[in-house]
């Protein structure tokens, strides 16, 4: 609420962290200050957090280099004049939408690439960056949670396998996951609603007053136009390398790979490939490459700081265990027919508050599966409800990494993106909630 009111995400996160620490330490100022220092140390000793923060900075370098190379201009020339793929605002947004669906490897990479492609057209077709941010955000996490041949699938499969063992269930974990993904109603409805938003130009709520693209200027953009390969090859390398590093980090099993490690090493390798390609083809000197890369990374320091605060508040709200408390209160009075819908809402609240769908999976699935077994509800449906709720809450949260990265990739302010996206997310959530009630009642 504070983030939406003040338009300052960093201030809101900081105050939220302080309040959580005060509650955890019974409002002792001295103990809360000590806990704050311990929290900072804990965050920076987590390899995945450090890699994710580095990823946020490296994204800035990659985007700045692509812009400066002139590859964006070459790409625009190719898809607009040579192939006539993009001729209007609708077709430009639809191109980003299709790319967001095709690239389902990792939500951050999906949002980044979809945004990088769309930004090439925002000024020419007067596309408000908020519209592009909606497309990026509404395809990244939803498609990654639907086609879980990625780190999402690895996490979900691991959590489900553990619960199957604990509950002594005679089912196959992979089959249960596949069934659950069919019940991922929010992701499905979000993709349909976003398509309708683009195709019919449905401007709802704050989107009608979205900042015009004419005010958007990239300080690193270059007037030159070069081959589209200067944009295309780095993007292709990112897509391929994520799979390679997922395979390597998973010891030959993509589904067992580390998502944070994969995207970090992907960005590092992509930057090195861009150095060789750009300098080797005389597109820029090594000093120009270094300067542009550093300036691009520097501009994303505030984004990295917000991500750090988001991880911090996710950590302390996990210690508060509010989700487990709510689940325990509901478990004694809940009708099995409405369990899935309730889990959907509960997971959404938790993901919105913590800004993480993965953290919500980790907390809610160990609660949802035993609950489903205990009240004889459809287990796959309940798992699907948790996945849907987590993606919905993460989708709307101003402290979510995918929300922040989608805003960054589109050149849109975080708070504006949250406000303009919320009506569409609520429509998708209403459709999903109704589906969970109907299917829960029937099953």
C-alpha cells in the first residue's frame, strides 16, 4: 500500500523490513538493529542472491551494448521494411507477446528479451512503455509455470516428490505435476487476457493514462543502424546458453539445474561473446565496449538495490510464518470443494506480500498436499491452485523480481507498471478463481 501511495518502492520495502524485524524481536530496538546486520550478512552469503544481483547489473550492460551497436535499428529495418512483420502498435506488441511465449526458459530472461525487442518500436509507434511491460510480465512467469521444462519444473517436482514420500502416496511425481499444470488456470487466463489486450487494444483503468512513449528516451541509444545480427546473435546466445548451463549445473539433468547459476553464467558468457563479435567486426573498440557496458550496469544499480530489499523482506516475512498460520486456521473449517479456491487466494496473498512465487511454492505445497489428502480433495487441482496463486501474487507485487525486471526491460517505472497491470491481472485472477470453484465442486 505504501509503495502505491508514495511511488517509492525502496522506501516502502525498507520500512516493511524494519517493521518485520521489530515484530520478530518483540519491538526491541537494539535486538532489531543486530538482526538487521545479521540479515545483511545472511543475504550476501547466499550464492543465488549474489548471482541474481549480479544478473541485474549485467542485464544493463547487455541492453546498453545492443542499443549502442546499432543492432536495434537493423532489427527494426528488417522486421518493418524487409519483412513487413511490424507495421503498427498492435503488431509490435504481438511480436513481443509471441517471443515471450516461445522463450520459456526462465522468467527473467523471457521478460528481458521480450522487452528488448519491444523497445525497438516504442518511440516510432508511440507505445506507452507500460503496455510493453504488461506484455513482458504477463508472458514471463505464466508461460514458465505452464511449460515447466526449466528451473520452475525442477523446484515443483522436488517439492511434490518430497510430499509424496511423506504422505506415502502411490502416485508418480511427474504425472502429478503434469496434471497440476493443466489446472494452472491463472497462467492460462493471463495469456488469453493479454492476447485480447493487444488484439482489441483494451485500455482499462490506469492504462488509459499510461505515460506516452514520446517521453521515453534511452540515454544510451545510438543513431547508427547496423546489421540486425548485432541484436539477434546476443539474444540467441542467451536462449541457448541458459539450457547449456542448466544442463551443466544439473549434472546432465536440465530439470535439476540451478536457475540462478544458469542465468548468471549465461549473461557473463554473452557479454564475452559480444566483446569478441562487436570488437572483432569493428563495430566498436574495446574501450567503447567497456565504457558502454559499465554505464549500462551503473544505471541498474538502483534496480539491484530494490531486488536486494525484496529478497530481504521475503526472508523476514518467511520467519513470521504468517502463511502457515493462515493455513492452519483454515484447515479445520474448510469445505473440500472450496479448498482449491482458498489455496489460490492464500498463495496469492503470500506471493504478493513476499514478491516471490518460488518462495510461495516452497511454503504452500507442503501445506496444500497434506490438506488435500486429509479432506480427500483433488491433489493435482490443489497443486495447480498453489501454482496459480503464487504466479498471480508475484505478477501483481511491486517487490517481485519479475515485476521489477519487466519494468526495467520496458523502460517503465515500477509503480506505473504495477498500477496499469493490476486490472488485467485481477480479471485473469477472477476467471481462475471461478474455475477453481467450479472444478473443485465438480471433482
